[in-house]
C-alpha cells in the first residue's frame, strides 16, 4: 500500500532505521499495547534502555552519546513508533526533542555531561514542564515563577499534562523571573517538587501523564539553563517535537488503514467481501490518498530541515495537515470495521482516541491555523 512509493526516496540508512523500529515494535510493543492501553499503564523504565540501545532517544542530537541522525531518519523512527501507539512516540519525543533538546541547546557543559549520556542510554528519564492548568496555548502568561534568594533560586507553581512527569529523573521547568522566562533543571526528589499522575484519561492511556507541583523548590544557580532567555527557548524545543508529530501521525493513520484493508478483504456481507463494494473502496482510496499526501509533506519538511531551511510555519503546516489527515483516516477506518472497530482487538479505536490528543498537544489545531493565517496575511490574530 504506499502507491506513491514515498519510501523509495529514503536512503539506505533511513530504511535501516525504519526496519529496526518496525522489528522492535512488532516484538516488544504490539503484543502488549492494547493491554497497557486498557489498564492505563506504560512500562517507561523497562522500555527506555531498549530504546536507548537502538539509538532512538535523542537520535537527532549529536555528541554526548547521541547518534546525530538526520531529520528524516528521526521522522521515520517517529512514524514507525507511532504506528504501534502514540504514547510510545510521545515518550520518545518528550525524552529527545523536548527534555534532551533543551539541555543540548541551552545547557551548560556541566549540565550536558551530567544528563545527556544517561538520557541517551535510557538510564535517566526527562520531562518538559511548560503547560500550566490555566495556560496551555498562552505560555507567555505562565504563573510559575522563580525568585532569587541569596545565590539560590526558589520555584513555585504547577505544570499540567506533562508526559513522563512522575517517572522523570529530571524536569526541565520553565518559569517567570524578573529577567524573563528561564529554564531550570529540577531533579527528582528535590524538596518541594512532586508529580501526580492524571487518571481517567480516555486518550493516550498507554502513556504517563502528570501534574507537576513546585512549592518553594530551592535549586542552585547551576540548575538554570544559561544559554537562553524568553519564550524562544521552549518554543524552539516544541518545534522539534512538532516535527516528530508530522511523521508520527502518519504511522497511526497507516495502522488504521492497514487494519481496514485487511478487515474489508475478510469480512463478508451479502455473499461477498465488503472490499468488493464501491463505498468501501472509496473509503480505502481516500485513506490511501490522505496518507500519501501526508507522507510527501513529511518528507519535504524533513529534507528542508536537513538543509537548515525549514521554518516554524512549515512545521505547523505539517503538524496541522498530517494529524488532521490521520484522524480522518482513523474515523473512516472505524466505519469499515463496524462494531468491531470499537474493540481493542483491533488498533483503530485506540489510535483514533490517541489522535484526539495529538491534535491538541504541541499546539492545538486552532493555534497552528492561526500560525498559518499570520504567515499568509502578515497579521497576528492572537496577540
């Protein structure tokens, strides 16, 4: 299926990454993920060293034990991981594109040496504390703040919807200071710092999602990320994570599409497989078109990124278009499977509900629409 043969444009290295990720997910994730989803659990500590040994944690970063892979190779890995489950790709994205990326870009040499090699190996986990209970799309008005007391910094506030929060060994926490927004590294176990898991989710259930609380959390001056001030820091990390979603969403959509094609060929009604009916073929053809177009967008944005030419607006284009396409494919695939489409015996409903979260995080559908609107008109609609 891939009538446009987009993968023929991958290099040998990129195909190796693809095949490695597919084998890993087939052996370690596919047999268990429906059970994890149903139970609302994710074995982050168990999987992290395996993902690290395969080079998937911080794979697009260089040095400090990171592989330094190209943007397309990283994107292909995200696609294959999300074909298993969005929670798996989210775990890898938060570790590499958010927490590790922030330290790699803006940390001191001491911070890099302390954290990056262990995080790349999966021996230490990270999370990224930006979103707050009252400020998701508007981080400039965050309430979490840090004040100087002597030579130390004291942090107070809370962060919400933080992937990996309760399992992280270090949290990258963004806070308002008298000198602008700054990033701080808060290790697990620091007095006054706690993480509480969010339960009763109906989406991204195979993922650790937490609320972070900071009550008079005291950290030394060496905890601050020295090389960035203002929203440029966290937003540049978010752009890295959004790029992974441009690819990852295709994997989720492809898994739904493949399930629909297989089911249509075996399910008989009125004396023949439902694949023989025109309405079913139309649904499958539209899924193929949507995923083919999404694949071309991802590959193009990836090559631009490798050339150092990609813009945040192009990443927003890809995130908005590809997640929307994957969600449409999932919903259509669910109708092909009929009542069976709502059971966890098939991957469709799991991917469909996960994609509802993917549509929202790393910038909502509305925010990315307005990013494109500003690029087109030159007028900002949200400032």
